């Protein structure tokens, strides 16, 4: 994917490539425009990373392509930029209640916590479907029996890179990761968010609308 530039922005890049470092006033002169007219274009090109600017020196070309700049921006995105609200259930909840919660909240993964609100497990659609097959009493069966338990849970933190979390989702073939915060020296984890394949898809949508510039 490349960043679409206007004709005037392309002209500005050409001038800076050939004559940089160059002041905004000099660029305006070459284009027979006012400095005020050029200010939005220069701001966009600088924020997007095509140009850099130094006080009393002027603008100079960074030498980076649109694809390189997009790659750099994606690699800087962190989980906290895209995480959503976690849906949790208590480990004493019944499988039936968990199924209802998953349906009502329209999610594919539930995070299981103990009475102290610390993460103890994860429930996926497959876990609940597997438990539903057969003649078990779903209203009396606690989710703790069928959940995936710690420490066999992949987690992430708010400062982790989105691209690293995306790799984990693909590698583990799972739909979501809990975003956690360590609470004490015993490494108890509090669930503070979730990052899902849908969140990762939003990154792509934002890219297509140049929302990351």
C-alpha cells in the first residue's frame, strides 16, 4: 500500500530532493505560492515522514518511500492503541451462564477470573461447544472444568507491539488475547483489555483511510 500524494505535494518533494535543505519560503517562491498556502502540505509531508524539518535550516528529504513509512508506523503501534473491553466470567460460573454471556456479548472468547479478579483461564467457542455435546448438566458444570488454565494461556500487555500480538494470534491459531497487568510479586494478572483478530483488522482499515499518518 502506498500513500496518495497530491500533485503539489509531489512537486514539493521534488524541490526538496533537488535543493534541500530548503526553507518553506524558498519552496513557496519556486512554486509562485505564498508560504501560508503551502503550510498544510508541508505539515502533511512532515507528519507522514517524507520530509524532516530543522529550525533555521529548513526542510530536507528523508529518502523513505510510502511503503517504508507505513511499515515503520505499523511497527510502532501498541496494544493500548487498539485494545477493547474484556468480557470476563467468574471461575465458579456455570457453562450455561458462560454460553449465554458469549451469545449476549457477541464475542468468541471469555476470560475467566477468580474471586480476586485475577486471570485463571480462558474459554473459547470450541470449549463451550465441546462441553455442550453430550448429556452433561451445563447449569451445574462450572467453567473451571473445561477452561484452558494458567499457565497455558498466551497473554499480552498494553505496551506490546500490535504486530507481535498479530503474530501470536496466527502462531497459536486463536481469536483473542487477554491484555493483562501484573498485580504483585506472585505474578497475579489482572485482565484490563482484550486484543482480537477484529482489532487487528481495524489497523488495516485505518491504514486504508490513512488514519495512521
